[in-house]
C-alpha cells in the first residue's frame, strides 16, 4: 500500500499514477485531549484504519492524477527525526578529501559519532520543496532511504527491528556546511524533505538491497545501493532504540552515500529509490 498526504491534509491511496481520496477513513481516528500522546496518530492507528482505507478505495470510481496533487510529507507528526551521519564508506572518503565538507575536521564513521536529531519543524513534502537560508555557505543535497517507525519500542533487538517499521519513503537530509553541530546545520526549515508518499513495509519488503539515485538539473550526483550501508536499517533501529524510545511516525534517515554536492535557488532535484518511486523537489531562496 502507498499512502500520500495531499492538498493540505487529505489522505490518498496511490494506485500507479492515480490517487483515490480516502480521507473519510480519518474520521475514525480517536480524539485526543491534552497532554497529547507522542507520535503520529495516523501511523499509530494504521492497523485499524487499513480495512477502512481499502473499502473506501474499492467503492470509489473517482481518481485523481498524482502528478497534479500538492504532496505534503506523508508523516505529519513525528516525535523526532533521527539521522545517521557518514553511514557509507565512500562518503567517509569523500568527506575526508573535501575541505568544503569537513571544514578541517577529522571525519570518522557512524560508530564513532552515534546518531543525531533533526528538528521536526524541518519536515516538509515535495510541494513545499527546499528553501535555502540567506547564508554565505555551501548547502548540499543528501538523498537517503527513510524508515518510518510503526509502533512504540525501546531497546529493540536487531532480529525484531523490521517488525517495528510501518513503511519507507525517500528523504532529503539537506545540510549547511560548516563547523557547527549537525543538529543545527541540518534543522533549518524545509531541510528534511519526505516523500513522495509512504510505501508500507509489507509492500516494499527487504530494504537491504535498494538502488537509489539523485539528479540535479538532470545530472546524476549520487548513485548507490542500501547494501553499502555501514549500519543497515535493523542496526539503526536497534542502535537508536537503545537511547530513545521510538514512537509511531518517528523518522529514521539512514544516511547518504558519496556524491553530495551544492544546490542553488532554481535547481531541481530528482530523487529515486527502487520500489518506492521518484520525487522531484525544487530549490528556492529565502
């Protein structure tokens, strides 16, 4: 199943190039009172919503064109965005070689740095795109496979980790290059792009051998396979949950391969991951 959020909080079931509006299923979501629970209500209640979504789609003959919709992030309310630094060996090598990336620091791997958090306010979908701040800095694209957590978990063992995944999406972990902490440089508004929709875990299957790439203005910049991850998806879930309790809708950005590079206002990024699809993201200035 592929689910999109479009036109300001409509829920859609993606069927090829078409979408069925199944927003009526949201009427069955529970009501909440303060204090609100952690996590995304749609993902937390997805098991009970799924039959309703399927029934609505089966009963409707109306179809929307996916290409005509304003796509928001398929996840609306993550309690956190977890990110994995230098999680591909070739990206470590390029970071060590490029002063524009490392700013004179000794670049190590993920098992040295651990994970970091991006602000949830950085999260946007394809329609909003990336807005670069007015800084005299290099600002780079980083394409990543994203795993979305489906249920609460803490200290999750590796062999059970994938059972905690609701689905997958394409992510852009945009970054300002500089000496500051990653959590600051990567948390500007619009610096976490998620889309184009959520592919449920049962549809995508094994995430460990997915080809993916990004083109900027038609030129290939990054091209790799998730089999090259240093910490794969199960390891990342195990590692993250040893520190933080995970909640439905939490986003894990799994890391980016070699080929990172700067973007500028007016650029278009075409991001593709096998078994997920393609999202085209425009870059603009402040």
